[in-house]
C-alpha cells in the first residue's frame, strides 16, 4: 500500500495497478506502436504487475522489511496464470525490481527468476526481445502510477522503443502535480483522459474501510 504524503489516506497496490493498466489500455498512436503480442495479454500483464500483494494490502511501500518484500515478490512471481504472455510481462517486471539491490537474498531470487523465465520463453516459444521492449512500457506505467499514489509532486523519465522493427529509443517523461499528470511525448490513443483511484482513510484500514476517491487527469505537455 502507498501512504499518501499529503493526507492520512492509503492507496492499495490493486489501485496502483489499476492506473498502470489504464495507461497500457490506451497505449498506441502514430508515433508509438502497440506491442507485437495479443493486446489483452499486454494490458493484463501491465495491470497485474504487482499481483503478489492481494486486495487491500497492508505492506507499506518503501517501509516494508526486506524479508517481507522478498516474500511478496516471490509470491507474485509464482502465482499461476493461464496466459503465458501476460505472465511473462509480470515475471520480467518482478525480476527487474529484484535486480535493483545487490543483497545476497535478492541475488539468489534473481538467479531463480532468470531460470524460470528462460524455461517459460522456451516452452511457449515467446520472443524474448519483444518482451524486454514491453518491459520498458511496464516500467513507465508502473513508475508513473507509483509516483502518483504517494500524492506528492514528482517527475520521471523512462526510455522506450516507440516503433516496431527499430532499435531507436525515445525518453518518455511524466510530471505529476496534484491530480494533474502531463506526459511528453504523448503515447496514447486519446487526446487526454480522466479517471480515479480508491484510497482509504488510514484510521481503521483495512478492518473498517473508509473510501476516498482520488481523481486524476492525464494530458499532453502544453506547447
């Protein structure tokens, strides 16, 4: 869960995932190609990228002990899924997160993940390079949503591959100020869009949920 830096509310991982999934669902235009896999698999994989936490989780991001984080990450990595493409998107995301630290327990898990992923790619004859390119998009959607869920000003840049058949990368930038999010350049099918997440008052959570609507609006960077 995310503890707001603005007020005493929390936003569960499932809501964070919902925003990431919305970004994936709207991905694609003349400048940014959609991934070369089933689009439903792409959206499902990006949305469920942190599936190990479950509904209304109580593990605060950036505060959870390493052992607990590893348990949740391993749990998410091994949750069964019938769609091997969506599952691989999730597995690559969790492997990337695990690689951000060089602790011995993480390195052990990282080696285990690499072996499982290699076998899955071979078993289902998946295009590894395509899924590594998709992981850049997952990283962008996750990073934007991650920053937004703390309810504080933030910005970030992730390099993505905009065109199929090209190794050219482009820096994709987001900036968050309150409920307003700007993205440059614009990678979506629509000109702008609005939505909301459901947070909860910290007091009583999760035993007695007291919901709070957290709206957002995503726009192009002004010219």
